[in-house]
C-alpha cells in the first residue's frame, strides 16, 4: 500500500505530538538520538526527522501500539508512512 509523502508527514506530525506528550519515552528518544527539544520543534518541518522518529517508534511493538491507539491508526500505518518519507525506501540486497 503506497502512501503519499503528505499523508506520511501528517502521521509524522502525530508522532511528534505523541512523543512530546510521553513523559516516559521522550527522554529515551532524546537520549538515544542525541536530539533535544529544540530539534523536536524544528523537526516538525523536516520529513527526514519525521522518518527518524517513526524509525524509533517502530523499534518496539508496544510503542507502535500505544502510538497508533492514541491517534486511531491501523498498526501498519507508521511503516507505510516511513516508507514514504526520505530514507524509507525499501532496500533490495539482491
């Protein structure tokens, strides 16, 4: 299922809002990525940052479920959004 970059960016923006409100996970994200809160604010307009945030969320099934449940998305939607953002192309190793 293909997704437009615009639709993917909307999901990325939802992910930023969800992450910013998650007092438990936000410090983990910031520590793991080296980002700070200013980076989060500027990341709103950066499709590559949105993709990196979705990559982080998709590291744990519980995070995916929590995020998707909070914004009423099907669980596979973050993956489709990630694929539509810069750096999300599927790699073919053959």
